[in-house]
């Protein structure tokens, strides 16, 4: 039998048949192809393939996600289990601090990687069989990505400033954080409604829950430390498509008037109209913008793409003049620190949430919602059935499979200063847009 490069023709034909089979599986269906890939990765005689680790790491972020609602008996049970796990970690001496002499990422060799491995093994992110060495290999890379995903950090496998700070919080402090949040979870163990919305403020995300499962999860931007989003139980009663935005007095005085002094066209460029007490429009040219006090007028922005709330406002009953809304600044959702608003909550992919909220309101299909937004006409819609909404503060919980989630204690409510990483680092974000006004 002929051979080429040490591989006989029969083996080559067998390999090609296997490859063709796998290719057909991928073409026929993604789930089957993924199963086939997993079988190959986990095969006991697979040899040494560098790519196997990358394939495993690519599934890391998905492995820590769950459709279990944060407020559920499952989450309470899993969090109690996690507390037992962390009690054992603390009793065993916790985990070591990681103090690298260089930036830790894939391919780096540094003595601190041993301490990193010990931490990741103790926390359940790295299998003990990976061993001890100074090498930041693909095993460690996958484990770091899993750690980052569990802490709400970008799972890039690089130990940057916040990943390292989160890593060096002691096991005992994490245990106390879990205990504190278990009490918060247990306080919400009643009937929340078959359909409801949960805004988890420190996680900066929103869950739409139906029949005990999360059907939508949205990235959010919530209030900064100096203007926090309020913790409240309420009901969503209205969606406004193409809302007007009315600037609060503080923004008029501190932002708009100074801008008008620099650029007399500012109001026109931003589609902001001046309205007097009788509802009449006032020309900006008739105002003395250098006067000591700002004019006693309403500053109202027309609906449109540059409107501070863009396409949508979601109203819920509350005394704080807060609401959920769209934003023209979509890039803000990609930021690590999403604590930038004046108390209101910006919602990524808000039209998906709007469609879900209006499901039982006659005449408001996704197509009708989109058509109305395109028209640019202000349109308030009362929900046929009000939907409960819960604004809560949960920084630690366990969802499934022993995956323990932690988030930054941005409002410093957990009793440990080091848990408020972004605040104690002195980088409290400033507002990234005009919100907090009265909209209609």
C-alpha cells in the first residue's frame, strides 16, 4: 500500500470520509454539527490539538448563561448551594492573591500564573487536572473567560484592571456577598406575576419573564452613583412611540443655556422648541441667553432619531419621574461601565421588549409598531393589561450548574467597599446623554 508523508492511502480515505460526514452534519443542522464537534474534542484518542482548547473557550460565555429568572426558587436553592461551596472554600484557606509582574494573557509565562491557577481551580473555573505551571495556556485562557463571564466582564481572556481586582476579592468577602444577596432573593419569593419584568440594577440588565422562564434579556444602562435608579415594585402601564422629551430645569440651566451662548443654532440643530405657559411656541431669537437666569419656558424636544429617548418610552408608576427608554447612543451598551444615566433606564433592543409588552394590546403587532415609529408621530399606547416590573439590587446569585455570578456593588450597598470596584477606582461615569426629563 502506497504512503505519502507517513500516512497510508487507506487512512487518508478514512479521514476524508470522516471529514465529509462532519461537513454534511454542519450543513444539515447546527445542533448536530456542534454535537459532532464536541464528540471529536472529547475523544480519548484525539491527540494533541491546540485548537481544541479554543473551541472549548468559545463556549465559555454561553456556559454561564441561563434562562432561569433571577427571582425564582431555583435561584434561591442554587444560591444556598453556592454559599455551602464558598464556606468550604473559606474553611480550606480561600484562594491566593494574584500579583503579576506583567499583563497576563494567552502565551505569557509568569510565576503569578500558579496563583491564578489555584484561584480558578478553587472557584470551579479550571479543572484540577490542568496541573500547575507558570504558563498561561489555553486551559487557563478558557478558565479566565469563564471567570470574566461570571463577573459581568468582557470574556476576552486578558487579566486587565477590573478582572484582576475582581479576582483578588477574598473568598470570605464573596461568601458574605452571597449571604447578603440571599436575603434579597428570598424577599422576592412570592407570586411576581405570570408575565413580569425585572431590572437588576448592578447587573445592568433586564429580564422579561413568562411562565417561570426568561424569554428576553436586555442589556441596560442605569443610574450612576450620584443619580441612582430607585429600587421599586411597580407596573408598566404605557408605551409611547416617538415620545417628546422635556428637559428638566437642571439640564436647561447647566447645559442648554451655556450651549446656546456658544451656538445660537443649538436648539434648532437638536429639534428643541420653546413653549410658554399657554402652550405657545416662543422663538429662540427673542430670548436673552446672557441673562442671569434661564428663561422660564419649557424646552421640549420633538420626536425623532436624535431625541434623547429615540423611538420609545416605557412608563411605569413611580414618584421619581423615572422610566425606561430607547437611546440614540447605541454604542453606550458596549461599555463595561453602564452606570451613566440620571436614574432612568436605557434598554438595548427596546423594540423587542415593546412588542412583548404590547402582545395583549389589540392592534399592536411588531409590524404596526415599526410602521408607527417610521411615521415619526407621537403615539401613547395604554397596555390592555399592566405588566409588573421590579427594579432590584442583586450583586451575587447562582443560576444553574454551580455557576456563581457576581457583579460590581456600584451603589455600595453590600457593606464591603472593595466590592464597589468602579466607584472605589475613582471613575464614576458621567451621564452619556440627556435623560431624566418629563416625556410624553
